[in-house]
C-alpha cells in the first residue's frame, strides 16, 4: 500500500503524491458528478449560442481529460490548450457523451 507524502486540493482537484518502495507517483482525483449534472440540466433547458463564441461543445473535468489522454498516449495539456489534437475531440465526445452539450435545433 503506497504511503501518502502530500495531498493538495485546488479547484476541486485533489493531487496526491505517493511513495511505494522506490517509486513516487502522482494521482489526480475529482468528483465529476456535479459537472455531469450541470450539463444534463443545461441540455434540458436548451443550450444557446454565446455571442462571439458559438455554442459550447463540452464541459471537461480536468481529471477526465488527463485519463482520456493517458489512455490515448497524448499530452493532456496540448489536447486541452492547443489545436494539435482537435481530431481527438470526436473520440472524447463518443466516450464521454454525458459531458457533451446538445444545442437546440433551429426551427426555421
């Protein structure tokens, strides 16, 4: 069982440094349920365009992005903050559909 060296919480994300024999690891955890509830409520009420920005696509908990990128072998920082991995967002949306906004269809 790893020994916890430090634990820090910032913006809802818990970062834990652990020591297990001769290995030090970092674990990030976050409760994503409130974010999924927020997206579900927004989808019920209708997602609207933000002037100048368009319609939001996802609400992304940082730890979910980190896990997705770890599995795909891509750097999460570049996935979130650059256009380098834009094609990966389609796969992200398929895997984490509960985090996707569903914009209202125009009736005209």
